[in-house]
C-alpha cells in the first residue's frame, strides 16, 4: 500500500501547486481531494479496523455535513467556516494522539513527544479557531481583549506546557494526570492566543491556525506511523506559515506584533493620532453615473462590504459595461482585504471576473494618480491614508491601496462607521472623495441601470 501513499503525496503536491493560480485552482483542489481519497482507501484496506460499520457511519455523517456546508453556507460566511474547519482538524489530531496514548501508554520517547505535540498543537488550534469563528461571525466582539500582564501570563503558560512535555515524554506510562493537565492547558492557550488579536488581523490568524492544524496532523501522523498524514500535514503547515509571513509583510508588521500588540484595542486605536474630521460630500448613484460615463480608467477596490452585500456579480456587470463604454477597468486586491486569505479573489472568481484584471497592491499604486475613478466597495481599512500620513495611527506603516490619489474616489458604505479594525478613515473627508451611502449591491445595480438606460 506504500505506493498508493506515494501517489497520494504526489497528488497533494501537484494540487497545492495548482492552487497558486485562479485559472487552475479548482482542478488543483480536485486533484488534492482525489489524493486524499486514495490515502483513506489505502489506510482502510491496509490497517486493522475495529469496525467498518463505525467507519462507514462516520463517512456518511461527514459527507452529509460537508454537502450541507457546501450548499448552504454563503460566501460571506466562508472566513468563519474556514476557522471551524481548522478547529475540526486540530480536534481530530488531539483525539488521535489521546486515543493512541490511552490504548498504548508505554511508548518510546519519540512517540511520546509526537503524542504530546499532536495534543498540544491540536488543542491550541481547536479553541483558537472557535474563538476566531466567534470574532469573524461577530457573535462576540472582534476587538482585542487585553488585560494587565497578559504577555507574561501567556509566557508562563508556554513554559508550563514545555515543562509538562518534558515530564510526560520521560515517563508517559506514569504521567496520565500530567497529560490531562496538558490537554486543558492547550485549550486555555488557544483562547489566550487569539483573545488579544483584533479583527483587522483575522486574515493572518486564519492562515496561522491553518498552519497549526497541519502541524498537529503531521504530529498525529508520527503517532500512528502514517506517512501520508505526515506529508499532508507538513504541506499544510509549511504553506500556512509561508502565507502567514506573506500577509505580515503586506501589513509591514512582524508576526510577533500581530500576535501580541492588541492592534485595534481601546488602548491603541486612538492613541497619539488626530481624529479624522472635515466635510463629507455625498453623491447619489445616478450622479455617480455621469462621472463613470466619462471615465477612461476605473479601478474597483473590493472589500468585506462587497461580500456582505453579495455584490460581486453586479460589480462584474458594472465592470463589463464600463469596458464596453471604452474604459480600462482593473480590480485592485489588497493581500488582507476581507476576513481570510484570498477572500476577494474567491468572490471575484465566482463572478467570472477575468483573472488578468486583478491587480496586486504594489502594481496598482504607481498607476493610481492616472486613474479617473476609484470605486471602494466596503474596503475601509486597506485604503486608509492614515497609514501613510498619521504617525499616531495604529495602522501607520501598513501598506495600503492609495485610492486617494485617483482623480475621483467613490466610497460605497452603509454609514460613516469605521471598519473592522475600528480606526477612523480620513479618506472620507478628502476633497476628491464622494460617499455613496446604502447597500453596495443596490448602489452598484443603480449605476448599472443608468448605463442600460
């Protein structure tokens, strides 16, 4: 059966490579899924299974849940769903490690270390992902929760976790109590790790938790001596860490700053900066049409507001009409726009927007002064000029899309409320900015109707 594992691992690698392009992402996902199916079948045929009835029941139940998720969960809920799936992976690794130790408490030191890592990382991933789900779905506040000496407390708990690991690994057969305490500690660490992280950093957190789930799976693979699980977990862990680093670089912040700074908290959000004030100039969609009708170059900057309004299809329609009217249309994508990595890319791909029209931040910013119109659709925090202009802003130094340099900026928002990071945006008061209040889908549809006459 090892040759099937090798084939499955190759399919994982090929599929992961294909996920790097929107044009091949669907096929890559399918290839990776086939690889996992082969690995599962090989494992079931090669191992001593206690009860195929239970395995079949689990497959049926999991398949039904997966199908319901695929058909019923809206695109706007994908970030929190990804968080739940990460948590499920972490919990599975925790249970695998715990179950193996419970059945075979006398194990070599290497296996004991693998069990401990599977449980520790799996527990952190489980509760951390559940808390991330609560913040992303806004069932709880997305603001950071900080308390006095929080970093010291977290540091002491990490040291305690390492101490428990050393004690357990030395004599696993006589340290079941230490093991249980480690399980509880891992669950507490997961909560404390995500509590101080604000909503603006959630895309990074999702990527990091995804990496944790992979590392936990790899450790579980060592526990049960399953090579394909080790390979798959390592791929997920490595790719998640790389993506996390890329996103941190896009925000001009270190990972430690993301994890421990409490970005957007009451203690930082308004410190040292001037409040954004001025006169807001609003516009109707009908008036905006006259500006767009004369525009020769338009850049659309999507954000979470577009996802909430489910406006991606009508945005695509507006882009098509602008092109037919002679305008050059681009879609500017910030690496952390939305609430999970690649959120905007997924939405625009769903609406069949040509991938060649998607432009990264570093490529669009030099062109921004030549743009006739920039349309910002719910992308509040990634277009905030305070990141360039206000040293007192908590977002200062974060690379943003410089929409304020376009000749005219249309900002589509429901209200004047700040974005998910809770930071005021002086873009609203710029001379070349016009606010168009209302539901993004209805607003863009009104513009489309004007073009259609």
